[in-house]
């Protein structure tokens, strides 16, 4: 099959190849050595299986072509080996006794959109995991690494289409690195179970994928409204940050040092790695970092008691980390640090504009520091 040079000037071009099968033993088919005189081939394949009379009931399988292409640029020959497609139980044995068609529909273009694997680490998050997974429609794969939940977290994640892996707790950074290692893609979007992608952020991620596929200058053609997105993303960047907006006790927080609170969550695992032993892990990036404008929505605390319990837990982990590094307790820090933290959050970071919630945030910040310093001293 040959394509003219101007055939690729549009945003997308499609072709379909079909082969008929007539018996159950033919359910596994391999098509290979199809040569196309094109510049590049995108990576998404749609496979349809069915009869002409039941076309509306066709099974649609989307999968990435990986390790199957011999790519040659400059209008040289491209050899394509299509993977095996197996008809599953949605088509009965009786139906397979008549002629069927298996068609491959592919998108041709100037580049391939990078796939993104979303990762979530969980422990007893049955009440939140479904919404977190539901916000990740812009991702090609969702991986949930669970550390022994005793509720329905794993079952809910599986029902929502995630790949669930059980792994004993290793610590925040190690658990997230383990999750990234299980992904099929090099680009990782790491979120927590209490986080959601806003519609604006998901839209930006889709636009970022298109821009990466059309880095040679076609990115503007793929979106008629580029102004709605954030600043132009560096195609050479190895990670992308995003502002995180917190919903606290019934209201979105705009001050108190909680917004924009940028976090790097989209990254190339080949040059990025999570670090930190106990709590407050961070991502080490060997390269440039771009920025999204859309918000990552954060629902950290179910209620006041949950906030207090988490403050106690995190202060204990932070104190353990400080002691393991050889730091000793200090009476002066125990007495002075908490009020300074309170004043910084409530006055310098305009927490008073968040009303009584700003006061609560400042108080909990001071309480966290007091508990941490007290445990180090103890």
C-alpha cells in the first residue's frame, strides 16, 4: 500500500486492513510484512471483530504497538508486523463458524503521542479510590499499588479498570518508585487516592500529548483554541508541575500557603525518581520542568478528627526521620517554632482571608511542629 506525500498533511489519516476468518481454529491471526511508504506511524491501533450483520456489536480493542515496528524516515520503507489478535468470549463459538472480518484501523501522522501510566498507592481508600480513578481518563493505563487494605479498595479499583498490584508497605518514596517500575509507559502521572484531576488539568494533559506528537510545528493545528491552555510546554522537559487546590472542611482554600502549592506529578521515570525515607517525599528530576495551569484537586481530610490524626501520624514519622539523621531535640525550637509557624500561615500567607478555616490551618500547622519537636526531644 502506498500513500502520496501530501496524504500526511492533514492532522490524521486512516487505513483499514481486513482479513476473513471462517472457523474457530482461526481465532488467532498474525498479519505481517505489510510495507508502507510513509514518514511515521502513530501508535494506537483499533481492532474490530464481528460480522456485517452485527456491526453495532463489534468488539473494539485498543492497544499500543510496542517493539513491532521497523521505522525508517525520509520516505524509506516501513515494515509493520501486526500483533496477534485473539477473539474473546464476546463472540460465541457458533458465530465463529460463519465468516468474520478482523480489521486494523490505525492513525497515521508526524509523530506518536506519548502514553501516560497513572499510578496510585493505596491503603484503605475504598471511599475515595473510585473518584480518583474516574478522573484519569486522559491516561493510557492506571496502576493501583495497594499495601494490604482491609476494606474494598482493591475490588473497587479492579472494577474501575485499574491494574491492581499488592505490595507490602515500603515507605512513601519506595512505594511510588515501585509503582512507576510496574508501568508499561515511561511517562508517569503519580497522584494520591485523595486527589483528582480537574477538567482543565486533564484537558491540558491531552493537549500536552498532542503537542509532543507534533513537536515539529503541527501542535497549533491540532487545537483551535491554544490560548485556553497554559504556557507553551518545553518539549525537552522531563517533568511537569501543576498547582494543587485543597478542599478543606467544606471550602476551597485560596491562601494560608496551601495554594498554588505546585507539585511535580507528571514525569519521565527514566530521569526522575522519588526520594525521602519517612514522609514528605519529593521527586528528584534530572532535567527541565514545565508547568501546567490546571489544578490538581486535593481532598486531604475527611473531617477535623481525620486532620488531627494525620497530624499526629506525620509528626511521628518526621520525628523518626530527624532522629535517624542524628538530629537532637532543642527546647528553644520547641517553644519558638510553633508560634512562628502559626503567624506565618495566618498573617504572612494571608490565612485570615480563608476565615475560620485559615485559623484552623494555622493552628494545625503549629500543632504539627510542636508534636514533631516534642517527639524529637523525647
